[in-house]
């Protein structure tokens, strides 16, 4: 186990170091991670919306059952059937408890759904921020590469007018240097 943990730690360290040295790749990885989180959040939202819909249907069915047993209780009372009245009232009370539980579950789902939607908005905002930053870093890298290329080819692309003419600054420097050397040589010979 120790060897695998050490190897895992080493690889994670190297990956972190690589990403720090290549911020554009780190931003791409972060953007991909945020995209996956957003997809997961959207799936969760869809699942909770489906659960909410199912609970609403169960609540409606339970409400219809409560109404039916309430009417039966009324019939039993009107007919003087105490045995049926008590049983129907117990059934109605049981259905009311079940309805309250379903209602509570639905409220819990609605709360989770609202939080998930807020999280999804936050992820979208963060993802847009990362995308903007990645675009900026990419543009800066392209600009830096263009400058490097320009600096590397400056000598090739510069024009000094007529190369070798008296107006060429480099030609003038060499002529002075060569003249000074010639003077020095002549002094030594005398």
C-alpha cells in the first residue's frame, strides 16, 4: 500500500507542478471540471423535478381518497352506523397523516431543488469566469509568441536601405573600427 500511495502522491505533485507551469492547461482542466459539475447538477435537478411530480400525484390521489372516506364517514353518521363511522374516521385520519408526510417530503424536495438550481447558477457564473480568464491567458500567450517570433526575425526583416552604403550605421561602426585598427598597426610598424 505504501508504494502505491507514494506513487500516487508523486504523480499528483508532478501534475500540480505541471499545471502551475502551464496555467492555460490548469484553466482548461478547471473549466472541464466545472462543466462536469454542471451536468451532474442538471441531472440532479431533473431527478428531483421528477420526484416532485410523483409526490404531487401521490398527494392528489391521497386527497381524493381522504375526500372519499370523509363522504363515507358522513354517510355512516347519517345512517347511524357507529361501527362504520369509527372505521371510516380512522381511515380518513390515517390518510391525512400519510398526506402530511407526502407534503413534507415534497417540501424537502422543493428546498433541495431550489438549492440545486442556485448551485447550477453559481457553477455557470464560475465557468464563465474561468472561460474568460482562459481566453485572456490564451491571448496573452499568443501575443508573447508573436513577440518572440518578431524578435527572432527582426534581423532578417530589418531594412537598412542600401546595405554597405555610407548611411548604414553598422557599416559606419565597422569602418571606424577598421580604421582604428589600421592606425594601430601603422604605429607599431613605425
